[in-house]
C-alpha cells in the first residue's frame, strides 16, 4: 500500500539513519509517537541505513517504503540532480533547526574567541566550495544552544536519550 501520511508507516519497516542521530531517528521517532501515536518497535520497525543519502536513494529506488531524512540533505541532492524528485513523496516536514554548529571552549582567551568568530562571520562564502554545496545558506550565522536547539533537548528528554561525555 502506498504511504501517503505518517499514519501509513504503521506495520512498515521505516528507514532512519542511526539510532543516535537527531534528524535521522530521534526527532522523527519522537514526532511519530507524540503526534501520531506511532511508537518505534511497537507500531513500525525502525531499520537503519547509515546516512540520509542512503535512505533517500533507498526510497527513490523503491528499496524502502519510507524514510526519515534531513530536509537540507534532500534539497542538496535535488539541487545536484542526483535523482528525479517526482520519484518521492514527502509526507511530513518538521520544524527547522540548525543542522551543524561550531563552537569554542568556554575558557578560551577572549581575543582568540573574537578571531574565531571573525573567521566564520567574515568567511568569503561566494565562489567557495561551501557556496557550491549550500546554495541557500550564503553565510555562517550565530546560533544559541539554549534557543536554537531547544526542540532537540525536548526530543532527547521525551525519548530518554542521554549523552555521556568521557
């Protein structure tokens, strides 16, 4: 049966990237549970592809019925004409959050912190390999952990995920 809504993943093997990945498993599994009362292992079988590209191409090639993927990866693949977007159907799009972040240690010399910020915020984006890959971004932007990744901490809390730093 064709999958047209998130509810249609019930009883299906659904592809994710890896159990520890936010956009590749934690977020979509939490949304399926909270918004659609669909729980991994109870209502659908989570299967892992290793990365977003694999999941996308698996759906395109009809190896997978459904996959949760990062919209940014999907759009970059479409922009590079890796596949015909008519071969897939998007059934849900979540709230957007930063996909990558760079930071610095809290105890760095403030002068070094300013040089690090300057390197990112004055980076000559135009004509760079980053501009070729990330066509819609156009520059590095400041983000705040507390504000910009609040949804991710909420998902981790809801799913019982804890990170142990060694």
